[in-house]
């Protein structure tokens, strides 16, 4: 009988604590009052445009929020929070070059694919978590990009989404 009473008191205490504090799931610290988020489409405004980048990034962000939080994604400007922005840069630059001979220009030995996203996060419940920030991630590669571009893009999107999620919900 005493065990049941201790269990009941402990569970009641946990319920009261969870109602007054934020809820944590997989490192996310989300206030209990925050229930809905509107994720707007992230347009690709980069000078170099890849056709599926906007869609893949937006869906990757939504998937992370669905799987790592209890928030409901809604298409409503009256949501408790809103995430919007755009892809502002997509570049391929050489990271190291190799000189072949004095009569020919050097060739890239390794290159870097970089993607930069501008994100605006508005939290209507607690405005101290609002931010507008650029996030940049990159992947280095060797050789021609055409055969591995989509894999590189997916890896970079995953890294960008991690950083954005942590900034918005893990208070890093």
C-alpha cells in the first residue's frame, strides 16, 4: 500500500512539474504553451539555382520538427511560432588546386559545395527566442560534382536543419 502511495505522489509531482516547465524531447526545450508552428516555403534566391533545393530544404525542416518535437505544423499565420526565410547562397568553390605545368592553368584538386540559408524564427509565446540569422554549411568533394551533387545537397540540408532546430528549440 505504501508503494502505491509513493508512486501516486511521485506521478502527481511529475505531472505538475511538466505543466509548469517546458517539455524536453531529444534535446529540444519547447514551452508547453507552444503547440503550433507555421513553416513557410524557403525560396531559392541564390545566384546559382538547383531545381529541387527549396522543396528538399523545406520538407527536411518540417520532417525534423515532426520527428523531434510535439509541435503541430500548420499553414496558419496565427500559429504559435513561424519559421520563414530563403536560400541565399549556393556555391561551388575550389579548396585546393594542383598545378599541372606552367603553360596550363591550375585545376581544382578538391572543391567545396556551400549552402547558406537565411532563417527568421518568430515565437509568439516567448519573444526572447525570436531570431533572424544566416546558417551556412558545406561539404568538400573531389572530382566532378554532377554524379554526387544530390548526395552532397542532402548531407548539407541535414546539417543546416540540425543547426536551425537547435537554435530554435534547444536554446544553444
